[in-house]
C-alpha cells in the first residue's frame, strides 16, 4: 500500500459519495459553519444541526421524520465503503419541450447537486449485497420522469441479472407533468420490470417515506414482497384534500398516514428511520440464509 493510499484508504468513488452525503446532511463546506440550528417543521423546537444529523433528521422532541437527501439516506443504510453508483449519467429529457422546463431542471440540479430525482446503487447492508434505489423529494418532488423510470428499471434489471435483493425508497409526488404521457408510461415500464424480477425469484423490499403518492404509489412502490414505511408518511394516490373535495366528506384522522395504512394491511411494518438498517439487515440475512438452504 502506497503512502497516498494510507492517507486516503477509501476509493475515489466512496470519498465522493461521503462528500455528497455530507452535502445532503448540510454539514459540507463551504456553507457549514457550526453551530447551525434547524427548526422542526411540526413542533417548532430548534436543535443544532449536529443533533439532527446524529438522529438522522428525526426530531429529538416530537419524533417527526424530516425529508433527507438521496445520498445521505444511502449513507444511513449502506455499510461503509461498499457504495457503487449505477447509471449516474442518466439525465432528464425534455421530450415535450415544455415551457421553462429546462430552466427549472437546471435550478433543481444546482440546488440539490443531483441530475435527476432518483439515485441507484449497489452496496452491502449488514454484509449482504443489494441493489438500492432512492427517490429524492427535493428534486421536482421526486416525480417520475422518463429518466427516473429508466434508472429504476435498470436497477431492477441489474438486480435480476446479478440475483441480488432489491430495495427502493419512495418519496414522490407522482408522475412529472412536464413530461406528460411519457411520464405515465413509466408506471407500466417499472411494473413490468418488477414482474420479470419477481418471476426470477428476487426479493423486493419497498420502503415508503413521506410523501409517496400518485403514479409511484400506483406502480413500483406498491409491488414489494415486503413493504415498510417510515412513521407519519403520507401514502396514497390522491391527497386527502383532493379526496375530501371529490367525495364531499370529512376523512378519518390520520387517513393515508403510514400508521393508518398499517392498520388496513397496506404496509407490513412501520419502522423508525434510526432502526431501518437493523430491520433491513435482518430481512436480507434471512433471505440469504433461505437461498442457501434450498
């Protein structure tokens, strides 16, 4: 091992990943000057950013789960040093030449550091290699564009080809209106890919975070062999306000939240973010042991 390798023991890709995760967490230079305070959007209590990062952006006062960036989320579940990004260069396509779409894409990219709303990767969780995809709600509300559909589909196909378990974290407002019918077609595309993956015997764990709505809920987010959800996540097709206006009735308290969905059989378990890696590890290790026993 060279002197340089001793100074930088991880790969360039891993170092880049850790930098992106710190940027998502708000602790990367040049904007990071501690102490910084973050206010909870639900209870209004303030805590230093160090406290929020330690709690994975779960409010230490009321427990609400704040939205987090894709790379930071991956850093909370993947074993250190195992990250490898898949198809990082797939970018949005303005298929309809929608007014101002290119400008808005550029602004979203500058703000988030992302090329699209989906990040896909391979890595290990509790020592088990898996394919992991994450939708980032900061980029066009995690909406499903043709590029997002392509990245998700390629991740599914990669998992099938390599006989790896698949995990998708959903956080989305649904189809991307700027791409019209082309966006809606991604629902069928991703669902067909998952059907082929299922026939190959693959394990798919769907993790629903706040919010998971629209065409994403109506396609790959709802097709997991095991469906987990973060506490308080809004999960459904249309939002509660739209439903109330449509049917002219008041909905039950907590309607469409993950706890409501658990009670009605839509999700298998509600898992706090800080416990998610442990739960995923148990599931993946059981799956691996089961395959060895066949």
